[in-house]
C-alpha cells in the first residue's frame, strides 16, 4: 500500500509524519465522550508531571468530528463514541496508526461509564471477560459471509494489576467482573464505572455532580497505574545507567 | 413515570418544556457527523426561507457531547454517530422526545454517507430495504434473552417520493436500493451518498473538495423534498381558508 488514509482520524501516512507524532506512545486510553478524553489528558498531564501551562492540548483529529484525540508525553487519549461499530472503526485506525508510528509495548485501556447489573452506582469494574447480548462470553463477527467467533477474555494479568492499583488507592469500590459489549484486543483492559443499577431502573437520576465524580474514578485508577509503570520504567533505566 | 431524563440529549421533561421547544417539528433529519447536521440546518434555513442572520443555530444538546441537535422552524437536525448502537440510543430518546412534545405526522430521514458496492462514488442511494452483515433483509435484536427478528422494509411510498424529487432536481445519479445497517422505524427513509466503491478498495482517496460535494447531495435532495411538502401544505391551508 502506497499511502494509508486514516479517514475517521483525519490523518494519513502521506499527510502526517506519524512516527514523529506518535512514536513515543506507550499508553492509549479510550472512552466514549470527547470531552471526557480531553479532561483525562489534563488530569494525566498533572499526574505524570508533564503539564504545560501554555498548552491547551489541541485535538489532533481537528480535521474531522468523528473522533477526538489528545496526547501528553507517552499517553494518547482517544474518544470512541457509543457501541461496538463506533469503537471498532476507531480501533481499526488506531492499530494501523500505532503500526505506522513504529510504537512498541503499548497498553490500551478503555476508561468508560456503563450500566451495571446488581452493583451499587459508582462501582468501578475491571473487565475479565466480555459478553454479548445473550450474556455468552463470545463476540461474533461476519467476515465475507462467514461467522467468526472471537474469544472475549481480556488480559488477566493487566486486569489483576489494575485491581491491585485500586486496592492501593482505597478510594472507591472496585470489582473484577464481566462487562457487556466490549471488544477483544491484545494487551488491553476495560475499566468502567457503573452509573446506575439496571435491576432498579434505567433512568439516570443522579445529580450532575455525583455522575461527574463517578466518571473520574476510572481516570484516577488508570492514572495511578500509568504513574506506577512509568516510575518502575524510570527506575529500571536509572539502574541500567548506573550499572 | 414522573420525570423522563433524556440523558444522551442532556434534556428531560422536568428540566425542559419539550412541547414549547419541539411541538412544531414535522421533519427530523439525522446523520452521523455533528458538523454535517449543523451545516444542514444552515442549508435548510435558507431553502425554506427561515434563515435568521442573527442566529448561530445553537446546539440544543450543548449540555452533553454525545449528540448534537439543531432546529430551524419545523426541521430538527440531529447527529447520531456511527453504527447501529449509537443511532439506536439516539432514536430511543428522539422518539420519546417527539412523544413528550406531542408532535404529529413527523417524517424522519437519515441523510448520510456510506460505502457502496458496485456503484460509482457520489451516487445517492434511497433505501428500500436494509440488510444485516450477512446481506439478509433482517435485523435481529435480543430482548430479555430472546432473539426478535425485525422487518427491515423502509416506507416504500416515501422512498419513491424521494426518488421522484431527485429526478426533478436532475443534479446527480440517484438509485433506489438496499442499504446495510440501517434501522427499521415507521415513516422513515434513508438517503445516503456512497463515498467509495468497496469492490475497488477501502481507501478514501477522494480530495476533500470532492468528498465535500458528495456529502451535500443527500442534503440537496431532502431539502427539496421538505420544501415541496411545506409548499403543498401551505397551499392546502390557503385553499381551506378561502373556502
């Protein structure tokens, strides 16, 4: 392929220097709402001490309104809209982008909001396995007329590490469980906060402030995880420099 | 139900006077991109001579970034993102909104862009029947563990009327055909323009200007249809006033 147009990002190999723009990416955090992904970028910038008081963190996908994308240091933050088709279109172009930029050892985490079943609203759920609409742990995809069944286990080590991180934080209840309608892709995790308990109704009655504080929870957990990993990596490179 | 919170619109029966805001709506035009729906509102305002040089057509859903919504006279314009789940969440709240606002005789038209199969890029397609990923004219939905099969025929009279409108315009090639991945709902139509022929590749290589001009085509066709209907209606009420 001569050029690769990443249409829904408004980016491409012929028009953008993808290795220069994205070569240092180690974490990709994705979530439904563009606004939430911008606010996560501001949050993580302060957490990893890379905030720039001059920067407004411009939307890298400003040439389109399909998705929004922000970057601070090694952390890329991308919105994915709602539903599997919307996130699938985004991931398709994201994985091509990471490939073209020669990125290595990238961890992808969805930080989102969701409904919950039998959980207190505000509970943070780290996904172990995802399920389809019939509550079976599978994802069926039709490729050239043939139905292909995909495994829906998420990275169990990563899920356990995130749960461990949450225990250290000790700020909110986190459970490890199964989530509906997520995608199966390697070295990836899903950390969601439940906004309501579907067994009790489907109306979002919580005040704006309460819902807002819930939405911060996955960000705090994943922010803590990223900080820990970057610190460990800095420690390692420090050690190897002194050896 | 006491209050109904239309969460993804940032609207609700307790917080907004929905009959006052939306009671006069007769046409709802929906499309993937928020930017395109705003530009359609500006276009239709001029077409139906309701443009207001003072108005910037504010986003009615400004309290959320899930969807964008604009209104001029009887025409409501709403973005729906990408994929069936995203449009389904929007339509669920739209139909409740129209109900709460006591709207009657509303026509819903999706004006969109799509891939095409064996069609010249830029062809406008008026949907007769929609198909699933296996190219069968059905839409399966899982409701409380049971798979329910939905009919995917769209309103045939409305489709023919839109095709007739296009013939009168005589500006671009329009075909009546089947479209993948649309939803079945009453008194509704889908008018899409194909941006590429999937049989020849999946890269969006067209220049920005060419793709832009393609995207206008469904708007021009539906704009013409709305104008025609409003004129006929004005004629009828004029006649009944003189009798």
